[in-house]
C-alpha cells in the first residue's frame, strides 16, 4: 500500500467515525493504519536526519570517497551509478581511529577505514604543528586517541588523588599567574584628611613543562593481544607510572634545576610559625594536633586537608583522644578519613611521622601537552618498546597555605 492509499483509507474511516457509523472491525483497522502511518513518518524523519548528518560530514571534510559503484533500486529495476562516501567520524576521538592507533603500535595491518582515519588525523595534526600547535603530537607525528589519553589520565588520578585538589591547567607553551603576596589591611579615615596609600604585593608564578617518561617493554606476543587487552595494558601501566611521579613532584619536587616542578617540600617551615615538631623520643599528642591546626590561617580552612602516609595515620593519629576522651579521628571506612573536620589524603610518598595540613588548590600546575605514546622495536632483544611522555610543572603559589607536622630525628 502506498502512502497515498494509506491516508485515503484512514481518512474514510475517520469520516465514518465522525458520522457515528464505525464498526468494531473498522475501529481496529483505523488503529492499525494509524500505527503504520506513525511508523512511516518516524522512518522518514530518521532518513532525513541521517542524510543531514552525512551531508554535514562531507562538508566538514570528515567523509572520504571510497569508490564509484552502481546503486540498484530493486523495485523498478532501475540502475544508478554514483560515488559512495564513508561518513563515519574519523577524528582522534573516534573508535575507528583508536583501533587504527592500537594496530599501529602493535605493528598489525589496518583495515581500509582505519588507514584512512589514521592518515586523516595525523595529516591534520601535522598541519597544526606547522602553525606552532603541537598538542597531542608525538615526534613521529602520531596522535594519541582521545580515549587512550583520557584513560591514562583517569588511571593517573587513581594513583595521584592530589590531582583532583590542585589547580591544574592545560596551557600550551606555559602559563603565568599573579598571586597575592602581602595584603595591607584597610584603615580608618578622618573626613578631609590626606589618605596615605598602602601597597599590596603580588608574586608572579611561571609554569612551563618538564618531561615525565615511562618506557614499557613487552615481547612480540603483543601482536596477538586483542585491542581491548592491549589498551588496558598500555593505559594501566602508563597511567600508574605518570600518576605516581606527578604525586611525588607535588609533594617533594625540587624545582626546575632538577628538571621537575616545585613541591610542598620546597616551602620554608619554621617551628612555632608554620610547623609543629615532636621530640624524637616522644609520641604525637592531641595538643600537638590542635596546635598545628591553630597555625593554619583561617582563610585556608575551607579547602584544607591533611596529607600523610597510611602508616603515619594509623601509628600516630588513629588512637588520639582529647581531654574528654573523644577521638580526634573519624574513620568512615577505607576511603574516607577525617581529623577534626579535615579530610585526610593518604599518600605513601610522605615520610613516616610527617604530615601537612593545607589548601592544595593554592598549588598551581600545568600540563602543557597531551600525553604522547611512541613505539619502537629493539631487534637485538626482540621486544616492543612503548614510551609514554607527559609534561608537568607545578609550584606552591602561597607559602602560608600549608603547615607541617614533623618529628625530630
């Protein structure tokens, strides 16, 4: 039945219903025709949407001609010829490109669609590189798929939870910040008197990028790994290595002289001013903790957290009580710990019997480039090598934002 015939029959039934002359069979037939009309309308809309998407992909350069081929219309026996265009998204965030990149790393043959996507993305990125933008481009010009980059960063955050608390940017070529230094208080003023200006001070913080690298090796069996297995292996190992090193730099980085960012440890801590020191032969007390909390300026309280190792938490803090025999620690399971209202971040890179309390958002960091992955084969040892490279720099911008608890050696 053609669409015109369907509408004509449905209209006749509607007219009969309006005249009060509609049998049960006619009512059932009208329902069937209505459902069929709705289905045809829905299909027509879907075709229009697919056609519009295909046209947009072609106009955006995301569709490539595959071949000239005859197209047949079976009903009328008519033959048409035309060019078939592949409109599947071929960008760095597409599944096709992810498969292509994995096959490239595994030195396996790509399908035609994967090869076209691989060439499309990397030619596009090399064009960007000519203008000075090299984000996500390895030296060999191979762009890491968005899925893998996001996966590596996600795993890195699991091993470096501090990344969720610091101020992290992704600015190519570096970034500069101006942060408050000494801020003079406002003063009372007599009407008509001369106002003497008070000068606030500001500090400029510059961040560039220092390399973090991890070299992975695997035997030739990599060629037999499935795409998902290889992705999980690569993302898991690189993410863990990058996250571990980033956390280490945030806490203990010694600065650009040693090709790394500056960590909290580069701040100057003075006992009685921004540090509480426990005697070498003494145990930590509740009074020490209260004194430490008192040293932190109130402006940093809303975002302040404790940072310490798991061993320090259970050896020094977990059993503490105040004079009313109330515990200082709230342990809400394995993933949530609290000391006097401040969340606790456990990090094994912290030294034993040492803890920081402060506002991690005052640590400014920059990852100027996306994580890159480069592949090579060592013929002398018959192993595949994969080098993950990340760029990272950081600096604690406000020295008064942290206080330290330490034990004398």
